[in-house]
């Protein structure tokens, strides 16, 4: 019997793009995949990701009802409808809408997995649901968003939480990054919160204001959402 195989990229583009046989998981704990999971939980119809905010604006303008969403430098892009806070994506605002999403880091992780046959949003807020969704998937590719092309602790730790759960279920680590993150991922909810709230990215967001501190606290909550959503 062939064991399921999981690989990890610590930043987008570190490995060749996976193909249709793969199940992809994009992770941007602070904040894109946490926020987009909340958006889909509240009824957003679909997510269309873009690397360039201008492309997101063009998509919105060409598709009635769509919303342009995302950030640059942590703050909403001028002309966008929504930023990158999970608390903006309430049901009354996003239900039934397409989201044209362009963020500094998260949209790049999502785009790196566009060739996968199945694609999931992953974060600490829905980590257990992600693991359940991956049950039986023979090939899993996890892409961490990182921060501006560099390693981000919170994303690698979330990948580690998921990878370790898969290994416990009989999967094998398919590359060194998967082996590494499995060794360093947190195990308990308190460890998750301490890690996320103490990471460099959180330390740059919190000084931007109380709303950002609230975002970080939400993104540091293990299994706040009991479902997994596609992109």
C-alpha cells in the first residue's frame, strides 16, 4: 500500500508548482487564509486571487457584485471594498459575492497552488478541519505565504501542526521542509496562541491599532472555525 505523501514550501515558489493530482493547502496565518476562511464561512461565493491590486480592481469592475479585497503593508488598498481583517467579512457584506483578493503575501501562496486538483485554505483557525479534509489525499502540497518572500514562523508552525497530524495518520514527509516543520509545530491551543502572538509579523501588526490586535488574537485561536473551505 502506498502511503500518502506531504510536501511543504516555506515560501511560495520554493518548489515546482504541483499539478492536478495534488491537493493543495495555502497558509497565511496573519492574515489572509484566516480571513478568507471566515469570509467563506460567512457565505462568500468564491475567491479569485491576484498578485497585483490593479488586477483585482479590474476583475471587480468587470464582474457586477464582486468585491475587491486585500492589503498592502497591512492596510486596505485604496479603492478596495474590504481589507484583510476577518472582522470585515461579515455575512451581510460577503454572502454570495466573489472576492477579488490581492494581499502582500497570502495571494501569492494561493496562486502557487492554482494547478492543484483540490485546494484548501489553511490556518490555525481551522487546522483540525484541514486535517480531516486531507484524509485519503495521496499527494498533499502545503505552501506557506511567508512575509515578503522570507520565512514566517507562524505559517511554518501551522504547516507543522497539519503535517504532524498527517504523519500520525500514516502519511510520509516528502521533503526536508515537511520533516522540519513537523518537528517544530505547536501541539496545544496555548502553544499556538503564544507562538502567533509572539511572532515578528504579529509584532508589526499590533502597533497599527486595536483592530489589528483583535485580528491577531483571532488568528491565534486554534480551531475557531470547524470547517475547511476551498479557493
